[in-house]
C-alpha cells in the first residue's frame, strides 16, 4: 500500500493521488474506512475518485484509517542535481570528473529510469490493486 501511494504522490497529480487513495480504500473496504473516519460511504466514494477533489482533512483521516501517514522529503530539483548537492548525485558527478582525469577508467554506469504506465492506457488503465 505504502509503495503504491508513494508512487502516486511522486506524480504530483492531485486527481491521480485522490484516485489512488480511493483504490486502496476500496481494497480495504469503504464501509470500514467510513466507520473509522466517521465519514459517509457515499462521500468517500465521491471524494476519492479522480474528479473528487477531497478536502485535505479527508485525505488525512482516510490515510490514518489505512494505517498510513504523509512524510516530507526534499524534492530533487534540477539545480541540486547540476550542483551535486544530493549525496548520490554528488558521488556520480565526482566519479565522472575522476573518470575524465584518468582516461575513462571507473566510468559510472547509468541506469535507465523506470517507465510508468500513464493513466488511461490500455495496460490496466493505470489502476493497480495494492498488495
């Protein structure tokens, strides 16, 4: 559940995040979430869909009922990556400099970033049932 929601949060798409919380809530059972939060089932169904735009307090209540909480972490900005301020990026940048000085030895290998399925695509319509 946590990994599923973290991936949704990384998109920055509020509608997708709300819909993802709804997927998790439906997997646990909307009736149980409604009972634990004191919110109505119909209200939860409406709020936790792509068009729902739930209040932040609703999101927090539902997340608490799901046994989840929000956690802040520093955003990776273009400036931080270019200046090498992030730990892993700074090491990689240093390795590139070292490699250029010694003829390319110890050249860091780059990994391709993971691809994501866009919402509404033919492969699962962007919905994943959390485990």
